[in-house]
C-alpha cells in the first residue's frame, strides 16, 4: 500500500464533470474574450494539478492564474503547458526561476521591471510581463499616472515582452456598486491612451463576470465562479454553474449516553435525555473550523443533525436522538448538491467567514477523490 492508495475515513469529493460544465458556461457568457482561470491556493482547495489538467482538457481556458512561483512551478513540473500568470508581487530572488519556468510575471514598479530585465540579459531569455495598475484595491499595482511611463519604458526593452495590463476590483461582488463602476472607468481611460498597443487588458474577477459586463476588456479572471459559486452568495438563476466540492467522512463510533451528560471538551453541549451520540473523524486539524462547535450541522442518511459540543482537532460528535445511524455511514459536512446537505455558503455563514476561506481551509489529512460523470 502506498501513501496515495491508502484509505482514510474523511475526504473531499470533486466533481470534475460539473467543473468542466462551469467552464463551458463561463466560456459561453464571455464569448471570444480570453479566459484566465485562477488556480491559486490549491485551486481554491479543489487540487491545483487535477483542476489545471481538467481546464486544459476542456479547451475553454486560455490562461491559468497563480499567486506565486511555487504554484506555477508545480504546474509546469506536472506537464501543464497553458500560459500561467503569477498575480503576486515579485520577489527578487525568484526572478530567474520565474523565467526558467516560463511564467508570466506581474510588474508593479520600474525598479522590479529593471531587475527582470537584468536577469533576462544574464539568461539570454525574454520574459512576458503584465503591468498591474491600482485602480482602487490599494494592494499592489502602480498608479494609473505612473503606469503610462512604465508601459512606454517596457515597450522599449527587447527582452521584456509586454503581454498584458491589468487591475483588480475591490468591491465587485455585488451589482451596481459605484466604486466598481469607477474602477472600470479609470481602467478604460488608461486603456484608451494605448489603443495601438496589442496587449491583453484584464480586470474582471467573478463579480466582474457576473455583474459588470463592461469590465470584460480582453480577458476575464473569474475564480470562485468557475468553482460553482456566485460572489454574492446567490445561486445561478440558470442552474448551469453549480458547486463541485463536497466534504464527507465515515461515522467512526456510536454510543448511548445518559441524560444531562456533557459532550466533548468543556462540556459545551449537555444531553437533555438518554440519547445516541455518533463520532465523526474530522476536526479543526483537517481544516473544519472550530467555530462551528455547537453551531454547524451535517447530513447523514438524508437527515440533518446539529454538531454537539466542541469540535476537536481530529473528531466531533453528533447527537442523533432516536434516529438510526451506523458506524461506517457517510456524513456530509459540505455538499456540492445544496439539496443533499449543508451548502458551502451556509457553512461559511455559520463560521462567520466567506466561502473562499472555508474552501482554502481543508488541507493535509483529507484525501481528494475525483470523479467525472
Ligand atoms: C484571486 C484573483 C482573482 C479571482 O477572484 P475571484 O473573486 O475568485 O473571482 C482574479 N484576479 C486576481 C488578481 C486574483 O488574485
């Protein structure tokens, strides 16, 4: 038995068939624009290599987006050949590897652009760069006024290949947001000065794709949407774009507990009467938020049950009252099908966070199972 074939009683299920349907639906929506799929943070917890391979197979995607060298290097080492943009700020000691791995880098200052150029000269290679412009996120990116000079300077450097200019929304997860509209205008104004430049102008994240068709420019970069979720927590009215991520475990233990007994650390939950308690082998050590203690719920055999007491590092308990549940039964903690168990959005709301963070929390011990109907 190798590490990768061993069974484990708690796992993530990814429906690659539905994922590819989501990509097709986004492709239909954006027409002929370029399509960049963000696969950072292990493809929002879905598994970076498998998701990148599915994206490549789908023929819907033109670009992949990662946050750092490490993620891009993993994709190249595993044979992914799509163009890859690194969104994160550039680190001086990583430039030669970024070039070697054929990653397209984000440039947000003349100084960094010069460092890349030096490295290109040393290696006798070109590097494709995207200039990031800050239109309102105030994270990374040059000011629009500064962008003009930087773009002209990069254009003059033979070894720097200006591939794109981009910006990022701060508030586009809802429709009709005045600040998002303002960011689109600032970006459009800048682009209008460079209409003769043949580079890819890109701005739209998921919110942009769903709510701001004016933000498509030459390429869109929807992450959350491609994984099946709308950025405002609503559902796709067409029911085409659907989640493909579930978290499940097998009941590991069953016991009968008397009335007025405390359950788990701190006895946060007390039994009202003699009752049946089952144990689920997943905890905050797997990334299941401890804040769901006494608050979250799970689904077993089509019924919903509350989490009873504190979530431990490796397990938690569920009071099933008089219902029948057996050791080995499947427990659904997050359900891709919203009718069959807790949705990601419900779990995020109860844990007092956003869907993105829940997706990125699961790691380490859980195994991933992929299927493609
Ligand atoms: C993460 C990211 C995206 C995708 O954002 P979503 O809200 O998931 O659509 C797009 N662009 C950049 C630069 C990002 O870092």
